[in-house]
């Protein structure tokens, strides 16, 4: 039998127990900040310094020693090392580095990465683990997909979804497309679709299996079945 192809979509909920805020919870990032100001290109054009200061703050948080992968990130990394990177793909909406820190290798950051910047003129992407100084270089922007921009690696992502035996969605509310539409594609491709989340997402009814609870508990438990 061919090995199972497992495609995993992660969202902010998988990193919540690691100390990173989700977006839409009470006290979430979008409650304290106006999305149009900090997560659109128009907002960036209006006030680049404010936008850089927001992402500099988020980047700095990744260096907080208390922000570490939790057992959900580790369970996914172990799954990949057991089944092989060709059989386990993480598509993440998260811009943090906790999947990498946990040891996962096959990670697609569809919404970009806090630890990267991009030159607006050339499109070149650079590693960056410090504050971006806009005053020094006006061409450098955060390597983050803002609202109204097209997420990264979409062709590759659709290929993975079309070939998935399992599609497991973890810690995402289902508010943001195209990620919110992946379950439908995976269902059409014949995959078994699973939602692991703290509470039912907007897409709950489209999943064949739903399990609710904190990711640090339900992800390692669910992943055991592939051992
Ligand atoms: P949201 O903040 O919209 O949703 C987080 C989900 O995680 C919610 O459904 C919570 O119930 C769930 N959750 C919270 N704590 C959890 C825990 N401990 N265990 C399991 N689940 C938990 O975040 P996303 O769905 O990731 O885009 O948001 C998608 C995109 O919207 C983000 O990538 C971001 C945002 O605007 C960009 O910035 C481009």
C-alpha cells in the first residue's frame, strides 16, 4: 500500500498555548489593532513606520524565551520524521517559527514569515531577526501577506490538497480565504477531513471528523493513530 499523504493546515490556535495571541479572540491581535491600518498595503503606504513597529513588536515576541513550541507542534514534527517529509506537509497561516523550532521540515508559510523581509523593488527575500529600520531602507517591507494580497505558494498547495489522503485543520477559525476553502477541495479530492480546534470553526459542517479541545492535548492524541 502507498504511504498516506497527510496535509495539515495550521492557524493561530496551534500557537496560542505557546504564548502567541490569536487574531479574533477577545484580547486577540485584531481587537487591539485596526486590520486596515496594520495588515493592508494601503495602511502601509499611509503609515509605514506604524506598520513596521507592529511587525517589529511581533518579531521581538518570537525571541521571548517563554515562547516555545508546544506538544501540538512537536507531535506534527514527530509525525513527519516517522512518515517522511514527502508524506507530511504543513501548510501554515502562521507567521511565527514554532513549527521550525519543533523540528518540522516540510512547511509552507502561505501568509509569509515574521523572520523574513522582502525588497519591494526586486522581490528578493531576506532572513531578518531584528527590527526593520524603515528610515535606513524604504524598500524593505515585512514578508507578510496582507489582506488583498495573494497568499504564497498557491499552486504547490493545491497540488498537495488534490493528492491528500488526510486533510487536518488545526487551530484556525475559518474566517480567511483561500485557507478556509481548503477543506472543500480536500473533500472533493477524496481526503478524510478532520478539524482539531478549541471550538467549532465557521467551516465545521464541512469536516468529516471534528474534535474540540486545546491543541496541546487533542493534536498529540489524534496523531497517535498514524503510529
Ligand atoms: P483566528 O484568530 O481567526 O482563529 C484562531 C482559532 O484557534 C479559533 O477558532 C480558536 O477557537 C482556536 N484556538 C484558540 N486557542 C486554541 C487552542 N489552545 N487550541 C486549539 N485551537 C485554539 O486565527 P486564524 O484562523 O489563524 O492573516 O486566522 C487566519 C488569518 O487571519 C491569519 O493568518 C491572519 C489573520 O488575519 C494574516 O495576517 C495575513
